[in-house]
């Protein structure tokens, strides 16, 4: 024990295991210097003997000039041996220092993580390492707990933010009602005075459209066919496999030192890879479109919807079992049920009670009202109503057609009333007196025509005014001719403005016609004008279906006291939390596709005590599980002999998004 060095700072050339020593305690008394000298001496003797045997005497005499040949060979071997040995020692020391440092860091982390028993940490490391062990369920529990905590904190922060905004703004507007990150989803938001209490109460309408592509969990109509659901899942799988190939292609480009693909190039690369997974040959059984599900199975479920006639139901049939698989996965109802649970749970936790709920599940519509009564005159001044409905493309086409018919009906009724009032006004004017501009124009029409007929005016080319076609109705401006894009996306702003001004013009005509008198005819006309104004105002208040895209529509009607605004502020928190939990939000493609270059990612951050060989082996074992080439192959696309196994659609490292493949 006396020869054992007690400090790494001891430096000595001969002491065993000292810094700079050529001897080690592991050699157990061997003389390293003598062994080294014997090695160099032996190699020198061998080479010298070979030289003396091969070369003639005259050459040997010349080589012995300026010193002995043996000493030269000895020095040469000695120098090269020392260089090689020093390089080896330096490399070994560097590697050992790295290993020891990583080992010490690992042991320190074990000591610091006292809440984790060492047996569990060692067990995870023995199974596959802490980064490879599947902790999905634990992570889900932690995420749920953190989500609930974050929800309570966020709700309090929203209250504080709304109160602060109200104090700063001294008024309530759209900006204080809904957050900026969700403003893009608003279709319509209108504040107006209440019809019954305009001075103290406000009516607010907010309509939000969440597109299909933005929904976290996709929503399908109840009567969607089983064939459509399966094809949708296959399409999502194909899109994810294409994304994986693009990511691999991007990594390959980076490794080769070339420029990364731009957003436009990525789009075209994705398009070029679509024929690798599917095609348009619907009648060919060997088509790539039937890689995931065979053509005969697809034919079995053609036209199959949510229900099967009990007389035709047979649990042993293929189509019934295929439908049962889809029903067990609950793909058809999952999205809409998730939305309903999210909304009702947020209303409960936000203390926004409701007395009336009507869940039209098959119609994909939910109606929630704070009070069951619908008579606005009997209801309190603080109340709300929510209508949540999912629209697909076919429904929107029907809604647009009904909207067109309703607007045309208003046009006919308002024009009819306008003609009645105008004719009544014309009949009431005195025959020989001048009451307005029309009377004066009619009286002077003959003189104007006679003056226009002179040669002087004929040479000037001025047309006769009475012969011109009137194109301006003197109520609103002339409407510009619509383009094809505007015709497919009708706004009807010009027509609505025209109808409102026509009703105002009619009221003015009635006042001029009857003055302070109140005959029966005036009562009839006033009641008709008031009825059309209320009906058209209510129609203008609803959402124009031409501005809705397929997806979820949330329509909220709120009545709140202007000085209190309790329901208004509480509903603002509910809507923002609901949108955050249901919608992925707007994603800019440039930011969504952005990722760090691999050259800037440090590999030494995630330290591992395993060797490079083990790490390469693990990577080689994990690569086939996400390789898109490992999907089942058809006759037209024979499998490669090197690819084995099957496609792994389980959530993995950068392979699958949260809501796509795991639904298949």
C-alpha cells in the first residue's frame, strides 16, 4: 500500500500509476522499461541481420560511415515507437476522461433525483434506456394533471385580462371579447342595443367558424358511409407516409451539404410521391389504391351507412364485421362528442349554468340555453344562448340556396310595398298644383322636348332626357357587375343596403303623404313597414352561408347589462378556452414546416453511457419501423428483398402526428 499514489496530482516517471509514469500497478511488478528495450533491441537485430545478408560488403562499408548502422536503426525504432505510444496514451486518456465524466454525471443525477428509487432507474436502463422506455400512460396522466392546473390558472388570468381591458378601453368591443390569436375564426360579431331595453342592455352576436383542417379531432356526419370513413383514414395514412419520406429526403439533402427545399419545392415533392402510394385504377384489384384494404373488401361495404336493416343483419357477414371494427373505434362519433364534452365541461367549471340542452346527435347540432324560456320579454337581462353545428359541403349548398330564396322573397315584398306607397302618393297629389320635383318635371316636359327639337340642339347632339333609360334609382349607388368569383361568394351587401334605404324611403313617403293624420290606410302601411324592418333586421343578423367553410360553426347570442357585463366577460373566457381545446389554430406553412438543421443540434446533450456500436445498432433496429417502403406491396409494385416486416403506425419518434394514424 506504500507504493499506491493517493493523489492524481503526483507526477513521476517511474512510480506506478502516477501521472506521467511508464509503470502501472496493473502490471504487478513487471519492468516496463526493460521489456521496451528488449522489444526495440530485438527488432533492430532482425533488421540489421537482414541488411547484412542482402547487401554486398562494399555497400555495408559505406553505410557504416559516420556512425554505426545498429545505432541508427535503434534510434529510428525508438523514436517511432515513442511517437506511437504517446499518441495512444493521449487518445486513451481523452476517451477515459469522457467516460468518467459521463459516468460521474450519471451518478450525480441518480443522487439528485431522490424521488425516483434507484431500482426503477436501473431497471429502465437495463430494459432499453430511459429514452427508449415507453412511458406513454404516465406522460398522459402528467399532461392531464398539468392541463387541469393550467386551465384554472388560465381562467383566472383571462378574468384579470378582461377586467384590465375593460378599465383601459372604457367600453366593450370585439377586441376585448375574443383573443387576438382566435380572431381569424370570427365570421361575424355585432354589438347592438336591446330591442326592449336599448339604454341599459346590449345584445351581442358572435359567430365562429372552425374549419375541418383545424379541428384536433375530425368530425364526420352521422350518415357518413363506412367506405368514406375507411378511405379517409387511408388518406391520412398516405399523407403521413409522404411526410416521412419528405423528412428523410430533407435530411439526405442536408447530409450532402446542399440547400434545403423551399416550401414550394416541398409541395411539388409531395405531389410527385402520391403515385407511389395510390392511383386512379379503381377497377384493377392489383392497383396501389388497394394496398391497405383489398378491392373485394371495399366492394362489400359500398353504400353501407350508420345503420343496417335488422332484417338483413347477419353477424357472420364480412360487411357487418368491417362495420363493427369502425364502430368500435368510434371514428364516426368521436369528434363531435369531444366537442360537446369540451364545451359543457368548460361551462360547468366557469359557473355558467344552463337549464336547456338539446343535443341533436344525428344532425350534429347542439343547442344550449341558460334559460328554457325563449320569450325575450320574460327573460332576465343577463343570459346567453349557444348553437353549435357541424356543416359539410352539401349542407352549405342547401343553406346558400335557402338564403338566396329568402333574400329574393324580401326583395319582392319590399318592392311590392314600395309600389303601393308610391302609387298612393301619386294618387294623393293635386292635379293642377306643383307638389314636388316630379310635378314640375312633368309640367315642363313638353317645352323641353320642343326646345330639344330645334336645329341648334340637334347639331349639339344632346339626347332627349325623357327618352333615356333610367339606370339609377336615386336610393343607392349603381351596383358593379359581378365576376365569377363574386357570384360564387355572394355578399349581398348592395342588396341589403338597398332594402334598408327603400324601407326608410317608404317611411318618409308615408309621413309626407299623411302628415299628422292617422287614417286606417296609414295604420296598415306603418304596421307593414315595421314588420318588414324587424324581419329583415333579424335576417341580416344571421350568418351569410356563403362565408362559411365546411367545419364547425359556433353561434353565440348574449344579452348583458351594459354597466355589469357579467355574462359577456364570462362567455369570453369560455369561448377562448373552448377554441384552445378544440382547434389547432391557424398554422403558417412556413413556420409549421420549420425545423432546426441537424448540424446545429448537439448530440452530447443527451448523454448515454452506451457505446457507439450499441447506439448504431439501436438506430438500425428502429429505422425499418418508420420506413414508408415497408407497407404491403402489390403485384404492380413488387416488394424489395431487403425490406422486411410491416408498417409501424404506432406513435414514434417524429413519425406520426397526434390525430392521424392513431385513429386508423
